[in-house]
C-alpha cells in the first residue's frame, strides 16, 4: 500500500511522458516542408544515389508516417532531425542540389525552408 501514491502519480504523468502528437501548426509545417521539393527541380541524395523530387517526397513521407506511428515527432525541427537529415539505415547525411545553388545537406536546406515558412506565417 505504501507504493500506491507513487504508482498513481506515475499513471497520471504517463500520457505526458509518452509524447504528444504534433500540433496542427507542426503538421502544417511538416507537410509544407515535405512538399517544398515539389516543382523545385532539386535532387535529393540518399545513400550515394540521387533522386528527383517525387521520389524524395515519397521517401520523406514514409519516414514521417513511421515516426508518427511511433510518437517520435512533435515538431518540424524533430522532423528535420529525425527524418530529413540522414539515412536511418546507413547514418549518411542526405544532400540536396538545386540548379544555380551549391550542394548542401538536406538538414540545412530544410532548415532554411522552415525559417521562410515561419516568416511568411503571421
């Protein structure tokens, strides 16, 4: 019986510990980040191979969906860090190259896009 208060407290706090789903704002930002490849003419490199925007978008959407199921992404920053920065299989950083711009890590590319989204949204 002396442990009952501790168990009750742990159960009361459990929903907060398990992780909350992304807010509507975070979901909107992540959707826009994934969609930012559409029509960009940029190529996305993962594990040494280059892919067009359609394949890149599909890959990132699958990773995002997986993270959502596991309650592992609550913010756009977490999406960039956990899905859009590197291969979960090889650990190699993803890269993006766009016409007229220097090649860069996808983390940097998506970070710039996130800043731009937030500046446009009041």
